């Protein structure tokens, strides 16, 4: 791929690819729009938040979510990842904090977290969070102490990650729905505490 190709805005490159698919007779513009609507129509951060909240209130669900998320996704009627993609759930604890990045592009579980934030796709985030994760997290307002094992996970086209944050204190009386409302997309990426 030439540097000139990379200087073309992403939207223009995507449109060129769409046009190539249409020109090859593989799909129409309307069919491509319908596919995107089907995929993105249900993609929102509440999906991942529902998983996290259920894991906070149901220890057996939590264990299964950490072992193999496909069953728990199905149980809650949540969208699965694309073909040849798998999900791994990373559990934060008092002594371990996880943060996710895709250093090559911006691989991300869209169906569970909604469209990715612009900072997740930025060159600065993708390069710096690997080299200086504590400094980057501090810029997000999250101080991770030196005593905490900070783990950076690099997503790929085949493997996506979701962070299971620690349940906030003093939330024992909240319903699962109320707990889900506390979970943020940044928390499920690991750039914020919940």
C-alpha cells in the first residue's frame, strides 16, 4: 500500500471499496446499506454494559463470561462478533487493571460497545498506550498506582477484548438495570473506572 493511498481520508477509501463491490456485481448500494444497518442498528454500549452488570450480580454467569463469552452473549440475546472473530473478557481486580488497544488499526467489538470513539482510532492512542499506559490513562483521568499490574491487550481482526471492570462500592442495593447504567464504553475499554 502506498503512502499516497494512506493519505486519502478513510471515508473515501471505504467508498472506493464499496464501489468496487458494486461494480463487481457482488452487492448493490442498497444491499450494502441494509447490511450496515443490520450490523450497526443493534450496536451500542448498553450491550456490553448488560454483560458487565449481569457478571456483577451472578457469579456463575461471570465465570462463564470469563471462560467463553459466546454462551453469555447468546443468553442475553446480544449480537455475536463477526465470522472468524472471538471475544475475550478481561477482568479488572484490585491488583490488575486491563486496557485495550488495536495497534494496527482499530479492531473493536462494535456490536457490544457501539461505534468506536475517535480517540481509540487515533495514532497517538494506539502508539502511546503501549509505551506509556499509566501516562495515557492519567490523561483520561484514571490514575493507576505503581502497585497495580497494568496489562495492555492488543486487539486484532480475529480477537477482540472487553474489560470487566470492578463493581463500584456501595451498589449492593441496585438492580441489574441500574448497574448497567453505571457502565461506560471507556470502562469496557479500560480507560476509565466504573
